[in-house]
C-alpha cells in the first residue's frame, strides 16, 4: 500500500480554506466603529470535536425567567425586524441567535407541558435561522425567520 503524502502547498491551501470558512465577512459590524462588545468577542474555537458545533461567540448562560424573557423579546424583535437580509443583516442575525439560543434553552429546560414543547420546537427553528444566517443564505434565512416569527409570537403571548 502506498503511503500518500500531502504537499506543503496542498496542506496550506486546505488549512487556509478551513480557517477562512469560519471568518467573519469583511463587511461585518466588528470591522467598523459601531461594533458591539459581544461582536468583538467573536471567538474561533477550531478544537471542536467532529460533529460538534463551533461557537463563534460566547454569551452568558441565562439563569432566570426574567433574563430569558428580556433576551427572548429583544432578540426576537431584532431578528424579525431585518428585511434586507444582506451580508450585514445576516451577520447581525447570526450574532443575535447566540443570545436567543440561551433564552430558548432556558425555557426548554425550565418550562413544562405545552410551553416546554413549544420552546423545544422554537429551538430547532432558531438553529435553522442561525445556520442559514451564518452561511449567508438569505432566501433560506427568510423562510426560517418567518417560521420563527410565527412561533415566537404565539410563545411570547404567555410570557
């Protein structure tokens, strides 16, 4: 059996593609004077295990219903208010989903019955919003945001 070697040039190209796939777009808010503190914490963690999601932004865990509600309502309004879905807005949605995910996770872990099931369903849709915005796929993001908006409206009525 032959022992295949990867040339240093091929390795550099592959490694460069892997790194660039996780970089922020050049027009992202963190590259401007208006970047928020959370966007400046944009962190690349390339040591994730296979199949494990790479977190680009570390956000604090939600520990109270009051915080969960505040984050859920704020980030829902922020995400559903985006209409252009250009590179800038998709990046902003991507960053907002990190916060939204913590609030939804709090609800999925702490609520019971129908509200718990609703939170679990929202978590799946928020993940789709996250992935489509991260991948800069505006049509896909639009579809998932519309679905999220319907679920969030019904869910937030009881908060």
